[in-house]
């Protein structure tokens, strides 16, 4: 089963940008749909973005559409989340997710054959 490790979180001012990375190991990366979820304090984990196997299909939550971009480099087994025009409400722990089906592209969490990363904290100050 694939293992995921996020990096790139930190503190940024509102209006700023940040890029998260998620490195995968232990599986065939190109066979997984990859995605990002986030969980703010006191709230449930929510879908952010997903990208299909070949990278051609993407899906975004309405709250981040036009500001965030998900990309992947299958040669490096890495998925990225470029976050621009950050808002205080984007403050959350961001989790990388992998799934061998299309569930992430519907905004659903990974199934039992998928995986979660450990999360990376993004804090946006006003």
C-alpha cells in the first residue's frame, strides 16, 4: 500500500501563497488518483482538490476554485497543491490522499485500498 508524506505547510499572511508537496512511496504512484483534504479546528475534514492518474482530470471544491491548483509529477511520485490568494479561512491541517479508484474525483475520501498522509499545518494570518 502506498505511503504518503506531506511537506510545505507554514504560516503565511492573507493574500499570500504556499505550495504543499506530497511524496508517495511503496506503491505504483501513477495508478492512484491523488487528492488533498483539509481539517480546520473544530470542523470535519473536507475535500479540497483531486487529480486523476494521468493528470488530465481535476476536481476542486468551490471554496478553492480559481485559487488553488493541484498538479502531479508521476516521475517524482509527488503531488502538489499550489495555494494562492490565501484567506484566514484556509487555515487547517492539509492531508494528502491516494485512492486507486475515482472516488477522490467525486470529492469522497479514499477507500480502504487508499491512504492518508499525516498532515501538514497551514496557518493564514489576517
